């Protein structure tokens, strides 16, 4: 059960003297009508309170392409931190303030998340904004939290899952095949478009994984499929004829499809949920067992900068020291 402190409101905003330091969005114009005003925020310096520093840090995260979840998570933790330390200038924040805030965490994962948020914030104030000379969080280190070892599907279970997916629908079959046989994440599957699949050679289709955000360019890769997928994809196109994204559904819908197909296949076990992530983990474990390594499995048919790598979530907790790779081209 999650701790109460982790139930995050959409936009927690601590008060500073009863009022936030932000200009009004509207002002009264002629004839009493609202008109757009100019919302202003003071410039950032060492004497700024956390309200001002948090505002500029959030702008930095947004402008540098950080995900919405990351931005909201950091902003939430910093808002809680401000509730504790009050309106003191950022230059007066001391390691004891950090220690007190971290000490109120009721779980190791909460403490680790809070420290990550504070560390990123103060590193930016020192190295990015250059308004502080020292980082009060630099001597704090996160606790080690061991990763859970995934419980991958056995070979027979994989075959039953794919057979059940084929019975369910061509869309379910294509979705599950891509995650189970090529290690695509849920987000990568939902980002696929028709132009990302090259079937010029039906015996050797190629799936191209691209990211709109330049921050994730290192994850882009070209993956080799096979004749089985070419047939699955052909049936999918015949029935759905997608215009735009191949799978215009919500992420939660992918979870529901996987759960439904897993139940039909009879592969669910007590204490193990069949999820898109488990399909990726299964793929990674199979690659490691096959002795895949980065040298033999990162060959690409296109740009030399393109990499083909398996999901990292099943790393050494599954096969100690194994280097995981995607389907070689």
C-alpha cells in the first residue's frame, strides 16, 4: 500500500505569507471586463525564496524536454520541501534541512525519490543557473533498493499466449508479438506508424523505433522481424487499415489486451501479473539465455549510430553479468 505522502495532488502549492509570488493572469479593463494581464516572476538569485526557484527550475525541465511525469514528480517533492523549510532564501538552505526532509520519508523508495528531486534541483542552481556556490544535498546518497527479479514466461507459455492473441484479434496478435518477440515497450508500440515498418522483403521485415524527443535518440533502433510477423502484420492491415499510429489506443488499453489474452491462454500464475513489461522481460531473458551480446546483436541495416538493445529491466538480476541484445539485423 502506498504511503499517504505519495498520494500526489495535481499541483500542490505551498503558501508563502498567504500568497504565491505570481502576478494575476487577468486584470480589470474598460467597462469592468477582464483583459489579459502579464504574469511576472522575479529573476532568480541567491536571495530568492523556493517559490521563485521552483518556478524557474520547472521552466528549465519543460524547456529541456523532460517528460510530464518527471516534471510533475520533481515539482511535487520540491513543493513539499518548501512547506517544511518555509520562505527562507535558497542560499540559506543547509544540509540539516535536507536531512530533516529526507528523515520524514516513511519508505526507502520515498526517500530515494525525494533525494533525486532535491539533488537535481540544487545541481541546477549551482551548475545551470549559477546562483549558488555549493550544493547542500551533495553529501547525501540514496539507499540501495534491490530490483525484483522478473518471472518470465516459459517457452510453452509464450506459444500459448501467441495462439490466444491470434484468436483474440489481429491487433492483439501484432501488439503481443512485437513486445514478446522484439522487446518493444508499451510506449514504443503505441508510437509505431506504418512508415516505421519496412516489408520490402517479406522474409525479413524491419521495425524502426523512433523517438520524437531528442533526449531519447539513444534508444532508437532497427529490429529484424521474420516471416511470421510479416503474415501477422498483413492480417492486421487488412482488418484495421490504420491511418496514422498503428495502434491508436490508450496505454491502459494495451494492459487490458495483454491481461485478457493471458487469461484466455491460461498463463497467469498466482502472484504474477502478465503485463507489457513482463513480455519485455521475457524477451530479454530469452536473449540472455541465447548468449546475446552487444557486439553480435547491435548490427544495423541503416545508420551506424542506430543501436539494437534489449530492455534493461531484466538485466543482471536475471542472468548475472549478461549483456542483452535485440534481434540482430
